[in-house]
């Protein structure tokens, strides 16, 4: 569900990105110095219109009541409210709670998930893109203190190729290739001449393109139907097998907080994930699924 919040968007939050940059400066209090301030329980309130809840969350954010803002924006997400500004503000609330020194494990991961969701809902949003980079840079900086791996993982070649275009684009290209193949076949049947030569070149070229594009279309459709984008929202998660047993140490590659993963099947309390070339199962609670 998406509602019109154009009159109450995040932009009135003065210098939001400047605040975010300050939040993630090297002087940021470490997650070891935690406080647990009292937070209003937005989830216990009676049902309200999404627009009203969005206003409440934004107002709480402006007043510095970051816990209340998080509760409100999470409530919006639980109700199926989808809007890039709500996602952005949710991420900003998590980051500001970290800055305040009241952060909880996974806050930076949840901030990364919110900013990435905002980018997916509004591609080209430079504010969300910069915010996501800042959050992941801070996660990487914190992990580097422990000589841990970085947040990003290089995708495998098949994912890179399929991800070059959307399913619709691959399907449209395959349809065009099939039409060109039909035209090429028709032209090849013409008497010897320029049209026959053009058909002799066009038909095999279009056939090769079609043989490549159809599998790409099928693969893109399969990924859309069987996987969801997600982000790790715990400090680190280690892979398990489908039965929930820890993998041998030699096969272990812990996935860091804030990492983007591809989420597939679910079994009980586990979710199958793929991070670059790494595949396995993790507790479902350690992953935040992004809005489709």
C-alpha cells in the first residue's frame, strides 16, 4: 500500500544528510556505550491513517524522540505502507539513535535496509544513495577494528549478467529477436539479391540472440518469483545448513551487518540466502526483507 505523503515528505527535515554525516563521523560513540531510554509504544496505539502515522513519525524524529520515530515507521512498514520517504526517515531514525549512543545491536543494519529500500522505491535518489554509502562505510570501519570482512561481496557472473536488465527488458529483447528471425527467414526465401543476402545475415544473427535472450528472460523471471532482496540486521550472521546445524569452519563465511543478500526459501525459522558466491541458511530474524 502506498499513500500520498507528498506534502509531508522528508525534505523539511533540515540538513538531514548533514546530520547523517555527523552521525557517522569517526567520533561516533561506539555501540558498547549503550543507553535504553524509554520509548513510546507506537504499536499499541489504535489504528490510524498512514498519513497521520507518517506525520507522527516525522514529528518525533524532529523532536529527537528517535525510539518513538522508529516504532512509528516500523508500524507503518508492518501495515504494508510503502513509500520511499517513510523508508528514508526510518533509516535516519536508526542512525540518529546510534549517534545518541542509545543504539541496539543491528541498528546500523536496519538503517542500511531502510535506505536501500528507499533507493529501490525511488531509483536515482541521491540522498538515499549517499546515506546508504555512509552507513555501510561506518559498518566497514567498525568491522575493520576486528579485522573482519567488508560489507560488500562481489556477485557471481550469472547474477551480474541477469541483473544487467529487468525481466521485462529481457522479454522485450527476446520478442524483438524472434521478430527479426521471422523477417530474416522470409527474406532468405527471396530470389538472389540484396534482400536474400540481408536475410541470410539477419536470420542466424537473430537466432543466436534469441537463444541467449530466452534463458536470460527465464532466469530473471525465476529470480523475481523465488527470491526477495534483504539486508542483514544483526552484527554478524553465520551460515547454517537446512537443518539449522552450523557449517564446518572451513565453509564458514560470516555475513556482516548491513550486507545485501538474496533471500530464497524459508523453512521453519530459517531463510536461505545468497551473498555473492556464498550460499546457506540463516535465522530469518537476522534478515530484513525489502519492499518489493
